C-alpha cells in the first residue's frame, strides 16, 4: 500500500511538473493592440493628425553653441582616478579632461562642419499617433536603380545611440554591390523620445508601442512590406515589429540576438555542459560561455539599466544640467563597447570609432534635451504591463537573420532562437566588433545583412 501511495504521489508530482514546464515554455498567442493609440499631449479627442511629410534640417543657433563652449570652459571639478586605475571605475576623469578640451576647443570650433554632416542625409518629420517622428529617408541613386532591385529597410537604433550610428552604414546600403541583387531604400527614424522625435506624453510607451509607431511610419511612407534591421533597443523593437505585423515584414535581421525566456535560460544551462553540441565551431565558444563570466559581464555593465529602469527622471536631470556629466555617462558605454583589447586604453575611442562621431551623438542628446525621455524607455519596458505580454514567447514566422559580434552582449544559440524564430535562415559569428556594429564596422554589417537578404525567398 505504501508503495502504491508513493507511486501515486510521484505520478502527481511528475504530472504537475510537466504542466508547470509547459506553462512557462510553450509558445503564446499574439496579444491584441490598439494600433492607433494616442501618445501626444492632452486629450486625443482634441487631436487632428497632420499626415503631411515635411523636410527637416538641423539648424542650431550660434548662441547655443557659444553657451555650450562657456559651460565647457568652467573649471572642472573632477575627482582624480585611484592610483593604477584606468577605466575600471567608469570613464577616467583624466581622459574626460582631454575630451572636454577637444570638445570645447576643436569640435565646437568646427560645428558648422559637423552640422553639415548631420544634414548630409535627407531628413523629414511626420505625425504618428500624436507624435512628431523624425527620420532619415535615403534613396538609391538613379544609376543604382537601373542596376538593382530596390527593397525598403527600416533601420532601428538604440541607447545611448542615435541615427548618427548609421551615417557610414546608410550610403553602403543605398549603393549597388556585386554581392547583392538589391539596393536598399533606407528609413532610419529617431526613436520616440530620442533625438528630434517627440517623447510620449503618457505612461506605458514600451517596446511594443514603439514597434507600432515604427510600423505606422512605414505605412505612412507607402511601404506595405519592408525589411527590418536593428541592434540594442532596435533589435527588441525590430523583433516586435516582425512579431506583431508579420504581414508587413519581409525579413528581420538583428545584430543583438538575445533571448531571456525561461526555456532559453534552461537551454543555456544545458548547453554549457556540452557546448560543442550546439556551436558550429569551437572558435565561437567565448561568445556564449562560460555562463559565470557572462553573468559577471551583465552585472558590471548594467548599472545604468537599473537606474533608468527605476528612476530615469533623476538621472535625466543630472545629465541635462551638466554637459560634462552627459558626455561622461554616454561615452563610457562606447568605451566599454570597444572590447577587452581596447577598453582600458586611453585611445580606445579614437582607435575603434572617432571622437567626432561620438561627440556628434552626444550633441544630439544635448541639443534635443532627450536624455530623460530616452531613459524613460527603460522603465516602461520593465513594467508588468509590458513584461506580462511575454512577446519573446510569441513565435515570429518571418525570415530571421542573426549576426553575433564577439564583444556584444552574450547572444542566443540557434537552438534557443528557433523557439522564437522558426524561420531562422541566417546565422553567423564574428570574432571581432562590439555592440555598435553599424558605427564600428559598417561594411562588415552590410555584408552580413546582404547575405541574409540573398537567402530570403521573395514571393
């Protein structure tokens, strides 16, 4: 009798365990959304959408630049680094002193040249769901149109980046290359609350709502079907565009392929015991393992995430009232992204990027006062309203491509990605380059993106 009771209890336990496992791992249905929700100021009843598409140019008044120079000319009250410390404690204050000097005396002295560069790609604004959306719209040349087929691509940036990340990438996309039958018509928006796009004025503007706005922008421009490419937040938003609107997405390419579902975490643990079974080559082991080192990396580099996911307005005030603080906070993330070969070097930024490009990006945040509104996006995405959607568990049927750069965040294995993207058609590893691939290695990113597009079977 005792044995039978034991067997019965064991059976119940197994059955309950299976049900709980199925509950946390099975694919979920697609939630429903209001695709025209109003995010502007005041009452939606008083709003009439202006659907016109207006040319946009950056034009900063000289007195704003003069005022910034005066701020940067004040005596810096920075704490000396600890003896023997380079960038382990954050952005080195001795390096920051040199950044401020270059910013004030060299960069701002040639601001008309930098402004001209920022205006070198055609830009526009339009209203979507109560918000003015700024975007670059770069078309292939007439010569390119004669040689190649054209595909539209929605190009999405993240934090602490901006559309400035794409200024070397976009011209490559719009010009013909021998390796591809296509050239690309590029739409690169400033995310809501970033750069020259309006911030949401209501609580709850998360990555799903951002995806809806981005898709509606593409429809506004006349693109019923398009490709999507993104990294950082652009990867999350791009995935959501492909998930919510598969009928509009021809293919989705990511250079930050991460998965944090319960099943993906379980698979990471399993794969860590026999990684050779799940990797195309032993040379890519360090992209994923050991898990202890990856967790340590997350803990060391995600302090900003916790701040912005809890009290974004507090850090936003500090950043908006101190240009030096703003630059230090943002440049530190680019410094960290240069990888272990460079990230403790004082010349890392100039080796991997250029200081002009990084200061262009800082200037976009400074001139648009968008540090707070960009930071709020983290808090909205950590709320139960968004996390409860569990969109990572909603399967995405569109063709998907993944580029894993060595010094980016730890990526997902194909074994994990296939749960979300059953139509994973392109998967590649690179043993160099970091988080800001479009800025650091635009040609490499283009080649991978073009290879992905070549594999799509267009109907």
